[in-house]
């Protein structure tokens, strides 16, 4: 029995939209290349509503984009230079560290220390932390 799949309009237009998005990032970078401060409303004229997504992509590629708040909802952005793209993963936030610690504690309590050691060895380096000490509710 052969399955048939339907795709959404967004999926059908993916490659056409990808070219548009890449073009917006390029135009936004071109605007910032002068090194001057540009307000968010100017950036939104080029990048549309998604100019923050474009900034994220540019930063991931190593572009150093500074931002500062002027007043109210007005922000300014400028290009400060280019560096190597970020490598690896950001450190865990405090809530993420607590969550991982709790999971490791449950693994240790439920399956034993050997399971904890095996799981810990297979975690990516950025996710490693110590199991949380959880007080018993007794």
C-alpha cells in the first residue's frame, strides 16, 4: 500500500522564502557595514519583522553587532566587527542546571550509581553537572 503525502503551502514555498530571507540578512548587513548606529525602525524597513532573527544569524556567523536602548521601544544597532563564529554550546542556565541535576538524581536513586555513571559518560560536555541533593519528604 503506497502512502501519499501532502505538503503545506509554506513547505512548497520553502526554497523561494529561503532566498528572500538570505537576501534580507545580506541587505541588513549592508546597512550596518558603515559602522554607524541604526535605529530598529530603520532595520525593520529592510529586514521586516524578523530583523532580530537576521541579527541572530549574523551573530552566529561571527558578526559582532552591538545594541543599545535609546528610549521606550527604540533600540539602535551597529556593526562592531567580525570574529570567528561561536563554537560549542553556551553554558547551562541556572534552571537548566537544576533540571539536569534533578534528572541525574532520579537516575541514581532509581537505577543506581552504575546507571548514573553510564548516563553521565554519554552526556555532551556542555550538559554535565553534579546530581542535585534532594531532601527526602519523610
